[in-house]
């Protein structure tokens, strides 16, 4: 059976779980119940990093506000996330560097332009960068300046209790940390220190949105490796819904299929040991990058 739509998937899984026989058309009630089960399953998968194939970057310009609402209709109009996976702040007060061919410097060229072979005297086919960095930049020129923006990684504060330890929450300067209050229906982002208005581009990375199915003719629209995991997970859940014990072979197949997704999607950052600084009365920003917390004794 070619599983293209949600209805195809549900019909196949009802047969696998022995609710329907071969060639039997599911009742409208069973199909709609299956759709509800699929919707709840996808909502559950949305909250698990290893079941989501990508992180999505969202950015906006700072307004000087203490917090930003997140969710449909909020200041950051994305699907409300359960957590922030990573974040950084980009300083918009840019710096420029000279891009002339000084020894050890940076040489820029317009896109698709020929690479320099000067000074004269190099062997045929040799390119000259005078010991520096050679780059092709859209709109660049052999001499001039290149504008650079600096990104500052933000420490993720994972608990309200930790954010509450910050004594001066209204402090405005370079941001070093971010707390996400996952309220419903709108979450709230608190940056600390508060980014000055218009001087920062704020970036958060959240899990990409999995498909939200509403009808039995919705296309699955998933990477191929997800289909098997959906098949066996739904087969197991159908068995439970209809009052029978799931077949051990189905449970084993579900676990194996989920392991494939885990191996495909898991991204483990390099371990880093945080530094800590002690300041009386609460939390303070410490050495860059990041955010340091400590309690006075």
C-alpha cells in the first residue's frame, strides 16, 4: 500500500493491529479516532528533540523591552515552543576592517571575478593572497572596507527559580543570558541584561514544526524514515485503544524505528565546563561567553 495521506496511514495501521481485516474499509468512526490518535502522537513528538529533524532560527530587532511574548499573535509570531534550544545576540553596531592586499590582511573580490596572480613573477597557475585571507564577497572590491557583525552566545537559564535570583533585572547593557517562561498560550522571553533598543538582533533556535494533520486526506509530508516509526507506533496505540495487548513484535519494531530517528536527528554539542563567580545577593554575569551564577556563603 502506498502511504501518501493520513487516511492511507490510518487504514494500514488498523489492519496491522487486527482491528480491520484485509480488504476491509475502516468505519468513519475508526478513521476519525485514528486521526485523533495521530494528532496527539505528533504533538507528543514535537516536544522531543530527537524526533525533530531540524532547529529553526528566528530573529528580530531589540526594542528595549524587558520581555517578549512568543507564540501566534505574540511579539515573536512563531508556534509556541516548549523550550529554547540555543540563542545568541548580534550586535548591530558594526565594525569595519580594511580589505586591501596588505601582508597578512584580507583581500576581497567581486563575486565571480578572476583570482589575482599579482605580483608578477609567480609560477603559472599560482594565486596570490600575500599571506592573508582571500575571499570573494558579493559587491566587494579589491580595496575598501568590509562590515562585520559580532554574535554573542547567550546562556539559557532553564528555571524561573534561577532567573529570580537576578537582583537587577532591568539592567541594560550587553546581553549574556536568556530565560524562557513557557507560559500558555503565549510564552515569554526575558533577556538579561536587557538589550538596548535597535542595537541588537536577537536570535533563538527552536525545534522545527512537525506537520499538523487536520483531515484524512492531508499528505504526510515527512522524511522517508519517519513513516516506519509512525506505522508501528500507531499500530501499538491502536491495539491499546481497542483493548488488546500490543504484539511484542510490533513494540520491538516501534523501538527500532524510533532508534533510527534518534540516530538521524541527535546532535550533541561539545561538552563545556561552566565557570562560576560568587557575588553576594544573587547572580552576576562573569567572563565571556556565557552566564555565571553563584550564591554567597
